[in-house]
C-alpha cells in the first residue's frame, strides 16, 4: 500500500518503536478513513488493534487508490 501511494517509510525508525507506537504511526500516516482510524483508537487492547490494522491494510492492498469518494 505504501509503495502504491508513493510514501517513503523509514523502516529502521519504525523497528525501534514498540508495536503500539508503530501502529499509531502507520495509522496517522496512512490514507485511512476517519472511521477506520476511530476503530483503531477504540480497540480494547494491542492484540485487537493489531488485528484491526491488518484487516484495514489488507483491504487497501487491493485498492488501486483511484476512489473518488469525498470523505
């Protein structure tokens, strides 16, 4: 997804963070909808957040990013 959008990710910096910080950083930098970001914020624990971001990312991996919906 990041390559498709042309994002440059500093993976070494992300590797130094704990998983919670990494999920936060990816969620903030990603083109997720407000609803998707809210789902991540409201997740009960790190395990649920990890599963939710994985689900969200998997849907974006099939997207060609030419959606014209205004959010």
